[in-house]
């Protein structure tokens, strides 16, 4: 075969391979308690786990939960939404972290309607560990049972600027409910209309100048410290928050 013909054939194969790869990633994918990760994650042939679906979901896309199930831990490396509307969407993280977010510094991630369980295992690290992303939204999500000495329901710990917004969620029975400790000193947790109960150390802990939290309309109770502010960090209150009394600081003024 002539060299030019060979090159043309090779380019055709490469183009077909590239098209097949692009087609494999859908904007919206689906998972089910009775799905299978060998499936294409379509509505009629759903996958079984978040980890199985994420590689088949395009950046900026969405993984939807069809029916109740345990969908496994996952590492997120791109803009994406994990969403369950009214279904039990379990993430069991016994001895590990439930969701690791290590995306690009400009990426946006949504976690909506999940149930993340550490099972009170001494080796369970974090419900959600945010290492890198621009914006993370956690809505209508339950996180509990992360109880080692260094555990937290949600930890923000990255070098780039990170904003994590927690809305309408319940964070129960963790060492620290929400921990902001970014070494880049530009981590922010915005916590609205949520419940942080029975933390063994602190409800919200922010450490390091430049790291901060903004809170409004929350209940942060049944913990030695509702709010813990360390090493020049700040917490600002923009509405009514119910805090545990008898521990400093008990009330953060508005502003």
C-alpha cells in the first residue's frame, strides 16, 4: 500500500476512535441500585455506582439517581453534578472518604440529595473532602459517622481559592461538622439553613488567617464548641443561628 494511502487509513481510524470516545460521554447519565457499570449509564441501561458513571459523563454534566441504592465512594476531577431527587442515594465510606473533590481550580461541583455514611469507623476520614475546585454546592445532603480524631463531615483543604456552600443539609455525629483549613488561606464555607448536631469537637472549625465561614439560619448544637475560630480565621453571621450555650464563642454578631 502506498504511504499516503496508509496515512489516510490511519487518520480515519484515529478520527473514528476520537468520535467513539466523545460519544461515550453523555451530558446526563443515570445510576440505579440494580444497574451495572458495564452499561452506558443511559436512562434505560443505568450504571451501578457514581464511580462507574463519572467516566461516562461529560464535564459539566449530571449523574442522576433513578431509584434507591448504595452507590459507592467517588473521586471527582471535573465540573459535575451528583443528584438524587427523593431517592435514598447512599455513599458508604467505611474506613475511607465518601467523596473527594480534586477538580480544576475553575471547576464547579454540585452534590445534591445524597446520604454519606462513615459508619463510626475509626479509619473513616471525611464525608466530603474538597482539595480543589472553584465552587462546590452541597444541598439536601446528610453526612454522619466520621469520628476519628482528625475527621470532619466536610473538609475544605486546598491551595487555590475554594468556596463551599452548604444548604439545607444535616451533618450529624462527626468529630468536626465542617472544617476549613486551606493552606492557601483562601477557603470559604457558606452554611445556610442547615443542622450540625452532636459533633464531638466542634460544629464549624475555621483555622488560618484568610480562611473564613459565613453562616445564616443554622442549628449548631450538642457539641463542645459550636464555632471554633483559630489562627486568625473569621466567622461572620448573617442571620439567626442557634448555637450551643456555655462554650466560647457562643454568639457571633451579624456582619
